C-alpha cells in the first residue's frame, strides 16, 4: 500500500469510495459520466497548496482508500494553523484491516510537518463506529459541531 496525491484519473474511484456506504449513497452519485461539480472541486483542491486529496493505493493499483487534508490558518492559538481531515473512506471490502489507521497516521504526520497545533475532523452522528475509531487514535470530542445546509437537495445525512 502507498499513499499518494490524487490525480484527475482517480476521481471516479474516489467518488465510488465516497458513495460506498449508506450515508454516502444519499449524497453522492458515482454514475458515469460524473457530474461536472466533482471535476471542478478536484481542480480547486489540486490548485490550492493548503488542500491535499490523497489516495491509498494497493499493490494492484486499485484504490483502497482516500482522505482530504486541509490546512487552515486561524487567529486563535496565537495565529496557529489547523489541519482538517475530511472525506475519509476505506473500500468496504477492506474495512477493519488497519488501512484507516495508516491514512490517519500519514495525515497527522503531515500536520506536524506543517507545524499545525491541532488536527480536527467531523463525523456524522450516524457513524458511531467511526467515532470510536477516531477516539482510538487519540481524538477527543471536545466541541459540538453544527451545520447549516444551504442547498435543499443536499441534506448531508
């Protein structure tokens, strides 16, 4: 397994990973051709040095997982930087094999290398297994997050 920056050719596979669970199926569409919004989002992520979209690739070249790591400047913590981890997925056939831990260890080291003072993430309350996994990595539920969805068809649930 190796972690590498995502390339344009990975986008259909990444979207398929994002759609590969009950919640993902409600908000993603991996129908080919992909919606243009996926391509536009990739272009924006790829062009910004404060955002990294990475994939975990198996020896056979298949995508085993993905995550997005964003670096955010803040005035709090004396102008410190934060790392935000989102869109974490491991292929359903490979879950439970420690690949999520590999992705997170990589992301945490990237954050350390960028002198971030905190690594943060959000998780859907309908994913208690994910919450338990994040806590096993040392993450603490110190804040309560709220979201306001601005497009009626995108409930995020």
